[in-house]
């Protein structure tokens, strides 16, 4: 925190917003966000190849509809790990929502609950996990953790999460080194003062513990630690290879989260949609698969599910919605995506989420 | 209809126009059309990927000519369902020609007849199907229908079509939900007052019926309904998969219309030219195949026929021609495309439409 | 010829020019040529897809050099049909050089001879074939013909060509209909008055004959006519398929000229370099193969020969050189290409033209 | 040397620089370099296809990470021919560093040594090889040679190199003819006066020898000459084919350097990363492989090693660093690349350079 730096003033409007599409609100959000905040959210790492590829890879897949199927009111609801969702889309964990809006994570949490789906609380939040849980209200919630260097601090977070009513732990494994996000430096933007961190160590035994220090040499022992100390199902987030997906199943993980961190970690990682079919083969239906990174359209949700996902996650568009309208903006983003998914299911002739299969998705014909 | 909205003033000129190519007139038409009207016509749905892909897919196909073939005056005429056409190109049904020209569908109908080919009347027209039939005059005509929610209204339309001299029914199956056409909203254009609807329910029993309500859970029972109530051959429009094409044949359809609605319905549907060869295999010559979506050049007509189409449809260029010159503009568009087809046949060494085969079309060599 | 149109004033400078590359002089020539003339030369037909593809297809081929080969002074000379050439590059026939320079075809002919290679006289020339032959001087020369509708006129041209010392006839077969070259119309450029035609019918029996009328229904009978009436070897120009190439061999043609007319005739014809390997297989070494359309670099000459060409032709760059410097400009274009070829041979480790094989050329690795 | 030409004033600042990425400093360096110098460094030959392809080819390869591997502090050090390096990245030989900085090759040499890696001295240097060796100090150094036409001059250079403490000879084989670098001519930039040549012949027997004359007809006899006269290991630089790589092994070469001269020699040579796997197969582990041309990111280093390289070379970015900060700038470039490599190894889950294998690298999934 640089005492001399100018304060960061995030938007604070709470209002209904009109979401034409999840792509459009990026441009709208850019107008209301301070440049550093916008590029912190929008940017990726390195050359941003993976960031672009996440969306470009969908353009290599077409949807082959089944007309005259007799479908009239497709049902987009689904369940995952016992939670009933209004749509197969959840809120991916992202750090520091205070860059997007004065309401911070409480706004995304409320908006997600209002949309009837699942909120995944980031551990690197500006608010505490307890305050965020309160904002989620009766909605479904999971807690994401970066495994800290000190196991005592890990234990504290896992136990707080359990106590706050989170029903699953999401362990992120693709961030044992910071990704080289270069946008701000290239644009000459100065980082603002730190916006506060909501999950500082509480136990006296952890006094002076630096919460930024993460464990680098993660293994499945740390997965087991999370399982044991939280007593909750554990999902591994960051899976990009069939081998790791299979190992997650073997080690009793409750879910496999296919992600490249939205193109923010290792640039030149593959697009998630590109590796999904092989991962689904490796998992073989033994655990639910969550996929994020690049989902912007109802057709993307449909294609990801068709290729093996149970549920997809979205990230940046939620922060844009938050910036533009607070919790109502977040809800509107989810509702727009849900409407596009319903439209896609209707036009493709699919009555329910479980019936979206690879029959409907194929590589763009190159004839 | 917003009573306070500014009136929509469509072009009304009736004149000969010089069509350099069907691509060029898009730019010319943009200059004479009100922005909402132009983008209503030109736009597609979602990210407009399918809209672009419809044309881009042709760039992956080359024509391999047969020189020294002894051909001198290629014959572009053909017949379909008993109608003799001056070229294997017909007018695809499009809604509300009043956006393009004050003459509405009568202009496109007259221009199409003048060009010697077949007009497919849209059910969502600004003029009535009877007025449009009169404008077609002695020319060939089919009637396109969106199957309404009320079967009585469906029956009324089918019987009116039969009575008005239409010789086939085209049942559109790819529009059981509105496509998310986003251009106007993105551009901030306000929809004008409604331009009027020509086929409102007439029977007292249908009083108060909302003509916009379409049946969503279409099946082949509805195809049979069309066949029975009209007593006319029925063509299914919107076929994108071999399975549906084969089912159309099984259910006695008189034709299979391969279309993605010009990229206006389910974005990320495949380009029609990309799926055509597999569909032609499935149909196996048991029914004529019509293809539209992306046809802009005589070479496109040639390639589509080479890959299995009997006849192709064109859409937007006709509305551009209409905007620029009324019925004469429409005729000029057809004549330009016909001239390009004749040139292509001459240069490729093909004497007649039935001799255009896959021998002349192949994937661009990637050597 | 429009008597009221403004006169067309072509450049007339005669000077040495510095050719950095054959691509660069296009931009330089654009500055000195009247717009109609420049676009007449530079343009292609239709969407100019084939025009672009002719060059783009080379970017899909890499040269795999053979270093440490001991080569020190590669020999770029070759022979074709008995003519010894300073390089395996000849002047493709192009119509109406008067658009490029006041010296018309005499300039390109002189420059080509000065460069030590072969001139192919176009029949649609502004000067007469006899005047052009005189300009060629002692250099090698062939005569290109568009077969006219009247066989008497064909005979006259063939016999004049023989008498003027031309040593082979090049019969163009890909132009039985005019290609739809649209540039001038799109740009709103008006055609200038006709620049004169050098090969008008001379025999009284042909009085009133329209020299623009070409025979459309060409067959191998017309090839035989050319062979018989000229007594010269006949090369068929415009071959794009293996079948036609094989038939040329069967019918005793002296050469197979692979060309798509520089992208000026049937748009969406394949790039010549893409079809060359299959054609070379079909010819099986039984006739020399000439290839043009898209050659701009020494590496292009090298790759074309590597894939089966005996000699390549260049077109537009010669007219740009002519526009910039008259005959000296034409010579400079040839010399630049020759220097690039020698550099390519040296770096690739190939001592002579006959040793350039497919061992050195392969598809760009897509690894 | 043109006595009348304006003097060339290269940058001369010595300072720490902030290297966001190796791509970014190109833009920064352009601002401080005289245009001729910048384009001399940045440009390639011909159409610069190979220049672009060198980087583009990496975009066709993804990194498939191995998360939960337990790696915490990846070791980027390696050894090559007995030299211990701080990272598997060395300084590729480039001519005339005086274009970049007043410190000339001494700056790049010092910066490379400071970064703890290996400097390859170019024979076409502005300083003498002895002065450069002194600047390298205790660091590892090799000497690159263009084999001169006069074997006596070759012998002199080889013996001077040995005497100056160079531990290997790098014989460049891809430059027996100058590449057609066209940028300066296209931009109308005039070459400045010659900046001096550091390795002029010294022996009286070589008086009057033109040092620019290189031997064109190189063979493995010349490789043997280098081996014999220097008594040092010899590495062949410029290998692009498996055949030549295998021959190098057979002829006792100490290393195989895969390079296309940074796209500065034969344009349309393949990207080095594209040919590397086949070359690695041919070498079969019998000699170390160095690869350069297009390496700009830690991920590129990682992918090149994964596909078979032992060490990679970088070129232009070093001259940009030199221009911006002298030796400190060069060191900063190396350190940035090393940091990116360490980050990549950590995220990919690889503990040491020898464990980077093809398991981590695959073609971009085209699904």
C-alpha cells in the first residue's frame, strides 16, 4: 500500500441494467471503471494468447440443432453436489471485487443468489468470508482457497469456511506462481492503494503471518488436508490434462474444475473447451466437471455441457455487471446468459440440461 | 407499436439499377435505407458468426474447370416441383419488405416474376398473401408459414394460400424461439412503429388471436397437418442435419430446404454449404434440395448445386435491390446472378444445370 | 471507342529503375499510371479471391535448404522447346500494353530480350505481331492466340505468326467468356478510348470481321487446327486440372501452361501452385510445364520448379516495370527476379535448374 | 564508407532498465535508435515471412501443465559443452552491435556474463574478438565464424579465437549469399558510414585481403578445417533439416544449431520450432541442440526445450536492451527471460531443465 497514491474510487451505483450480451457489457464497464481496475479485471497474462484462445476456440465448434423435436419449454435447471441451480452456470471465484464496485463481494454474492445459482467465494476477497456468506443468504455457496504456506492458516480458513456454511472447498492449483499480467505496466498505470483483505489470519498463533504467501509445492496431500480439515467435499480447480482429472477422481475429489484461470496464469495454456472432451473421457462420469474461461454466450454454455461439463463458471462479466449496477447488475448478467441458454436449447431441440450431449456439437466443417 | 415514434420512411424509387455484384449493392442500399431498416435486414443473431461463416465457408471451396469441353451457350434454366425457372435461384422468404421499400412484398414479387423465377411469399409480410399472389402474376409462387399456436389459424392460412394459387407450402422449423438479433440495440437504434401485418386472422372464430404466437413444440405431426390442410406439397425449411433431411423424405416432404435463416436464428449453426454434402447423401436424390444463406455470386450458386442443391435461394440482396430500384431493382439482382452463373458454367465447361456436379468443386488445396 | 472521352496518357519514360522487389514496384507504378490503367492491370475478377490466393498459396510452402552442399555459382539458365533462356522465367502474354507505356508491346519485348529470356506476344496487342517480333530481335518468341469465331481469321493469325518468326503457338483456353473484372466500375472509373488493336484481319475475305468475337465452344479440334495451320508446336494455356493436362499430352501438345489467368477469369479457380503437383504427376515428364499467376519472388520461381514446373511466367510486374522505365524497366524486373532465384539456389544449395526438386519444398509444418 | 554521409550516433546510456517483456522493449528501443539502425536490427529478408513465422509458429503449440506436482523452486540452470549456465539461454551471434550502442559488443558481452550465461561472439563485430573476450571476463564464450574465401584468413581467425580463450567455434552455414534485406531501401533510409570492423586480417601474408569475401561452396571439409585449425569443438549453425543434423553428428560436430538466421537469410525457410522435433529425432541425443529465431518468452524457451533443444539463443532483444541501457540493459533482458522460464517451470510443474520434455508441449487442439 502506497500511502501517497491516489485513492481508488470504484463505481457504486445500484440499478437494473440492460444486458444486450455478456460481450457488450465489457465495453460499457470500461467507461465506468478506473483504468487500473478495468485492466486488472479484463487483462490476462503474457501475450494474452490464452485469453483470446479461450473465446476463439468456441468458434471452431458448431451446434447441430435437432429441429421438429417437440420441445417447447426447455428446463435449464440442474443440480451439483446436492445444490439445485436455476441454470448450469455459477460464479467463478475472482479476487478483490472492490476494484469493480464499492459493494465488493457482497454485491456479486447477492446478485448470484438472486439469480438462483451458486456463488464461489474467493479467498482473496476484500470482505470476509463470513460477510460474504451472509450476503449469499439462503443460496448455495462454495469457498475457494489458495493453499497458504502455513498449514495452520490453511486450517483456520477451512474451518471458518465450514462454520460459515460453505458446502464445498475449491482448491486452486494453477497459481503457485503469479502469472505475468503485464497490461497495467504496459499502459503505464499505477496500482492503487490496497483495497483491504477480508480473510486475515485470526488465531493469535498466526500473528504476523503474511496472508499472501502461498504454498508452492502442492500435492494431493494438500487436497487430503483440505478434505480432512474442512470435512467438506473438495473440488480441484485448474485441471487442464486428463491425467490430473483421473488422479482427482482416484483421490476422492468431489469435482474436477477445468480452468486456465481465465488466461491470467500460464499464457499458452490450452483453451479449456479444447481439452474438455479428453478430460471428460478420463473422468468417465465419476465426478461432476465444472468448466470456466471464455464462456460468454448461451451457446458456449451449451457447447461446454455438450462436450462433458456439468456446470460452467463465468467470471469477468459478473464484475462488469457489478460495476454497472451492483447486485442487480450481476443478476442481470446471469439472467441474460440463462435466457440465451434457454433459447439455444429451444432452437437445438433439447428439453433439459442432462440431454445436452456431444450429438449437438461438432468441429466446424472444413469441407 | 409506439404511437410517439417517428414514422419510418422507406425508399420508394422505381428505376433500373446497375448491379456490379450482389456484394456491392449492400453498400449502396445502406445509403438509401433508414439505419434501423438497414441493420434489421443486414444483421444476424448473437456474434454474427454464422452470418460471416455463411460466406466464408465458400472461400474454402474451389472450382475446378473443364476447359476445351465444347460448351458454348450454357443453359441455366431448371425446374423444381413442376415449375420451370429461368435460373436455379429463387426468392427466399423474408419478413416485412416494407422496411426496404414502400412497395413492400409486391415489389419483390413482381421483380422475381420478371426475372422468370420463383417467389416464396413470407407469412410475416406487410401485404396480404392474396395481394402478393396478384403481384406475382403468372409466375411460380410458394407460401412460407411459421406454424401458429392456434391450429385454426394455421388452417386458415394454409387454405388461403391454396386459394390464392400458391403451389407449395414452406414450413419454417428453425424459428421456434426468436434469434437474439442485437444490432439495433448495440447501435442504439429505436424500432419504428409497426409497418402493418398482411395476414391477420380473418375467421370470426379467431378473433383476438395474436398472430405473433407461434407453436414451439413442432413435430412431423405439424408437417402432416400442413400437407393435409393445404393439399399442397410441403417443404421443410431450416434443415441442417442429415437425420432431419432423411426424416423429411420418410414423411413425404416435397423438398428439403437447407438454411440457417441467413444467420439470424441460432448463431453458431454451421454454414449451409458445409453441411450440404452430408445432407445430399442422406436425401439420396429422393427430394429436391433448396439451399440458402450466404449465396452472393454465380460461383456460389454453381458450388451449391455441385454439392447437391437443386436450387438456391437468395435473400438480403433482393431487399437491397428493392430499396434501390423497386421491382426493377429486384429483377436486376436476379439477372446479375444469372449472368454470373452463365459465365461460371461457360468457363467451367458445363452445358446445363443438371450437369453441375461435385467433379467441379473441391476443398481449397492446402498443399 | 468513345470519341468524347478524354485521351489516355500513358507514361513514356525510358530509364534504368531500381527494383527492390517485384512487390514494391506495384506501389511505385500506381503513382505514375492513370487510375483506369493501373486498376485494369492490377485487378482480378469477382471478389479477387483467386488473385489473392495465387500469392497466399505460396505462404503455405516452405523451402528446406541443403546447406554445406558445395555449391558456389548456381546456374539459372534453362532451355524450353529448344530456346536457351537466361532464367526459367518468361513474359506471360497480357493484352494492351499501351495502358502501361507509350512504347506498348515493343517495350516489354525489347526488355525481355535484353534480359535474355522468352517473350510471349499477346494477340490482343496494341502493336502488330510483326512489329512486336521486330522488337524481340534475336530473342525467343512465342505467339499467344485467343481462337476467333471465324476459322479464316484464326488461320490468318497463325500463318502471320509463323511468318513473323514465332516458334510456338500458345492457345488460351480459359477465356471463352469475359471474366467479371469489377474494379473500375466499383471505383467509378470510366474506360478511356480504345488504344488500338494491332492484329486486325488483313485478308479481304475477312473484311468487316469483328476481331473481338472469340470461339466459345473450343475443343481439341481447335488445338489440332492450330497445330496444322501454323506448323508450330502448340501449348495449351489455362490448364488447372490433371485430366486436361493428360489430354494435352495425348493430343500432342508441346507444353502444358498452368494458369488461372492471373486471377482475371474464373474467380475461385484454385491457385496454380496448389494444383501443380497433381498436374505434374499427370504429365509425367512428357511435356514441359509452364506456370504463372502469383509469381513475385525468386523463392516462388524456385518452389514452382520444385513442384514440377519447367519454366514460370510473370505478368503484371513487367507492366509495372514498363510503366516506370520502358524496356529498361522490364529488363530490371527480370534481372531482379533472376538475382533472387540465384540467391535462393545458392542458399538452398542447388547448382542448376534441373536439380530443383520437391526435396526442397514442403508444406509449412503445422506442428 | 561514404565520406559525405552523416555520422551514425548510437545510444550510449548505461542504466538499469525495466523489461516488462522482450516484446515490449522492441517498441521502446525504436524510440532511441536511429531509424537505419533500428530497421537493420529489426528487419528480415524478402517479405519477412520467416521473420513473422518464427514467432507465429509458437502460437500453434500449447503447454500442458502438470499441476500438484510438488515442485517449489525450479532450477533453470544447465550446462552445455562443459559450461555451466544460469539458464538455458545464450546470446546468439549478431553482427555490428555498434548500431545499437556506443559500447558495441563489449556491452552485450558484459551483460551476458553478468546474467551468468554464454556469449557467442560474432566475427562481423565492430570490436576485435580479443577485446570482446576481455569484456566477457570469466564467463563462457564461443566464437562464431563466417568462413572466409581465403583459408589463411580463416586459420588466422580460428587461432586468434583459441588464443583469446573461446571454447568452441560456431560455423555459420546459412549465409553463403547475402539475404535480401529490403527494409532500409523500402523506407528510403541511407546506410551510414561503416562503423569499423574488429577482426581485420593481421598477418602480413593476408595484406589487402577483403574480409567481406566469404567462401560460398562450403562443405564438411570446411567444418573439418575449423576443427583442425582451432582444436576446438565446432558447432554448425543454420541447420534446418534432419539430414544435415544427422550429418553433423557423423562428422563429429560438437553441437547442432537450428536457426534460420532470425529470418534474415532465406525468406520462406521454415520456423525453427516447426522443424525442431524432426531434427531432434535425427540427432538422437548424440549432440546438444541449440535453437534460435523467434524466442521471446519463457514459454518459448520451455517449448523449444520440450521439443528437443538443449539451449536456446536470443538475438534482437539483446540489442534492444543494449540500446536502452548498455550492459545493464542486456542483463535485464536475460533476467526477464529467466524469470519467465522459472515461472513457466513452476506453473508447469517441472523441477529442472532436463525434465522439460514433449509431455508438456502439444499442437493447439483444433478439437
